[in-house]
């Protein structure tokens, strides 16, 4: 296969890399490849944080009496028959979580029962037909099969996570495993090479490499795991250097695509498995090269450390764009953010991370993977971090994604917070949502973005926009003469201006190009937070070519839509929303008082119901009767 010309991005430019020789010369002795001490370092492992050890130990002990989770072939094949990817994946996740717990207990105690548990888990993974998650496997497309093609393994996120887990445990438990289970580490190396390292070297057309310029979160996630595997499991120095050099080049593509403001178009939830994965991989590389390859001076990497706290609305709530939930799991690897913030001396980002450090609670758990758990266990600064409150900046503007957040005052969720975005409809994990707005009351969203349901085969296929949460119809944007927005980068906001000052914040943009129509001359949307008046105002002004049909002819009706969370009461020209979490009552008024249709959407998917409860409410404000040229003004205030 043709090898493309070497990519030169910020990393290669900073480090003056032109081939694998530099990696070969700088890599540490293979006995110390990863930034976690081995279990033979009893000064570390016999003095682990007691709450964390007790927390993990309780779950690990409970697992001992139960059979290991078994991912079934029939469940693997359901991805092609029924579109169900989740059933198989949950069994895989449970198997890996159990193994991670056993590794920690084995390293902490060196007891035979935990080493036996580790050996069982390792062997099960080594005998698992595929490490690839079924949603990603090309076995059907390439081979016409609905079972893994073991002679042609696909290197995806799942395979990366397994090989990373095996590499970390091999590093930590090398000596006790060699003593009790001679040959097991040889088996690990065989499977890692056959399923990951050789495919990584042999195929240089993996879509996640970003050779076409489309670089997304798979890139640093997989490359980071391949890096760990090469450092810990590849014994040939030249081959190890070759793999590491390719990893550096691969992550360089991701870093080159990271904007100067550090924003991630996939949203807050995907930051943890995108930009954060890149930062973590580069930190491992810094360790492996004794600090010679240090990327902390790159502006985009420094800026992205601030992204999580810039998206923060209040305790547990975040601005969610793309496929992210508004109330994501709190079980994030906060230690990774804290460590990154320390490295770039970002005190606000460190404070946001430390807010989630529960005093006398576990420093981490196994949910985010073994490597992340091990790093948290030996991070004394994270262990000692004290919660001091999230910074909640008053104003945020991210020009690369055209996302604005403005709150009444910095440092507090009190009052109204306005979030709005321009952007385009070809973003990663895209929803058709150009012009979207979210309004939070005392930190809790009342005008909301639904997020996404459980992933299925349809989520990333041609039927993606048949899913209601992906459609502009269920976002807080107009629908013009019966037309919703269309997907693609050309469907975008234009002529955008932003203003932020003491008085408030304003985002103004033309939405006309977001629709697959040629009769929209202009659709100006102006989103404004007035701090003195404690009011959010959204003004829509439009110019359409040709005459509009009378209101009520729904086939080409024009409307402005609002998706609301909480208990909703409507009256002419007005809606009251009792916010979730007892956050208060917001009043939405519109002028002129056009007709309003109310649609209650029951939520039967746990990914949505766990955030919003039983339902969401869609208000459809019919502005057809105003005419081809007109305006509508919405105001939002706290009652």
C-alpha cells in the first residue's frame, strides 16, 4: 500500500520530527515505559488511597461469586439484523470493568485470588473473537459476514480500549504474573500484535487517521491506546519506534485540526474522549521520552483545557451540542483534567476539576478505563485537591464553533444564562441546529437541546436524520414554509456578529442558508442577554420571496419552535415553565401573540429520560400569518 507523504503539524514542527529516528533515540528503557509504578513498588501500591481501595474492593469482591460476563455471538450479529449494538457492548464493558477492578486489587495486595481473577479476565479477552465493537466492524461490508472475521481484524475504539487495558495491566503486574502465570504475558503480546499493532502498521487507510482532513475523536483515542501498547508490549526497539512515530504523526493531525480557542464541535461530552485523550497520550509520550517531547506549549492544547468549564451551566448541567447530554455522567476522569490544567497552569480549569473531588471519597473508579484509573491512583496532587467551586465565566465566545454563553454574573449560576450557536450542519456528531439557543434558569435549562437517544445502527448511517433528536424540527430554530434545516457544511449561519460587555451579550446571524430553499432572502436571528433587565430576548426577522399561504395550511407553514423542559402552562402569547430541580419558573412571551401548538413528547429512551424525566414539550409558534416579511420577538424572564 502506498505510504502518504509525512504530515507535518504542530507537533512535528515543535519537535523537528522527520522520521522514526527521533522516537527511537528518545524512548525510555522499556522497563519504565508508562507513568505508573509497577506493583513491585510497594511504597506506592501498599499505600493506596483507602476510600478508593474500599470502593473498588467492594465491587471486585462481589464479582468473585458471579460468572464472568459473556458477550454472545447472537448479540454481536444483532447489529446487522436489528440495529442493536448496545446489548453486546454492555457485556464487553462489564467484562473489562471487572478486569480493571481485579488489576487494582492484585497490585494493591499481590494476593493469589486477585492474580487468578486477572488471569481469567485476560484469557477471556484473548479468546474473545473480536475486540472491535459490532457497530464499527467492517466484517459485513467487506466479507459479507455477521460474525467477526478473525483473519482481518478491524482496529476501532473497542480494540484500542482492550489493547490499552492489557498494556497497562501487563506493565503494572509483570512480575507477579510471570511468577504465577508464566506464558500469559506472551499470549498478551501475541494477541496485541495480531489484532492491533500489525493492522495499525499494515493498513494506513483507517478512516480515523484523518488522511482526508476529517479528524475526529477516534484519532487521539485509538492512537493513545496504540501508543501505550507499543511502549509496553512491543519488545523490538525499531518496530516500537516505528509505531510511536506513526502515532505522533496521527495525533499531530488531530492537534492541527484543534482550533486556537480549544473548542470541540462534538461538544462537552466528547471532549473527554477527544481532546482529553490527545492530552493524555501526549503526557504518556512526555514520560516515555523523559520530558524531551513536551506539547504543553501548543496554544490549542492549552486552550482546550478550559473547554469543560466554559461549557458548564451549573452543578451537573452543561451546554450540550451535537450528541451530548445536557446532564452528563459525573463519573468523568476529573483527575485527567486536573493534571492537564496543572501542566498548563490554568487555575480556573483546575478549580473546575477539583470541584468534583469528593473529600474522603474515591479518587476515581473503573468506568473510564484501567489506564485512567491507574493514573488517578498515583496522582498525589489530585488526591489532595480540595473543592473550591467552578469558575462559571460570565462570558464565553468560541469563534471556531460560533458558540456563545452569557450569564448574569460570573461565578454564579443565578438568574438567566443564554447559550446560542451559529455553526453549520456538517459538524461531527451533527444535529441540524444552526441558530440553536438554550436558556437556563438558575443554571437549569428550560429552553433546551434534547441531546441524543441510545446509539443504534441508524445513528451513524443514512437514516441518522430520521431520528427526531437530530432534526431541526425538535430544536429551537425556525421551520420555513414547511422546510426543516438540511445536513451538510453548506447549511450554515452567515453574516454573524457578536458583542459581549458589561451590559450583556448579543449574537446576531442570518439563518437563511441553513435551509434547502432558494426563497429565503434573509432570516435574521438576534439572541440577547440584558443583564440589567435580567431578560433574554430572541428576535427573528425574515424576508421571504413570494407570498405566504394563510396560517393553518401546514404543508408550507412557517414557525418558530421552542423545546421546553419542566412543567409547561400556555396561554395566548405566553408560556410558563416550572424548571426541573426546583430551579424556579421562567416566563416566555412572544409578540405578536401568534397561535401556539403544544406537542408533548414522551421520552422512552433512558439516555433522554435520565436527563429530562418523562417528557419534553415542543411549542410551535405559527408565524405564517405575519407574512413573507415580518418579525417575532421572544422574551424570557424569571417570574
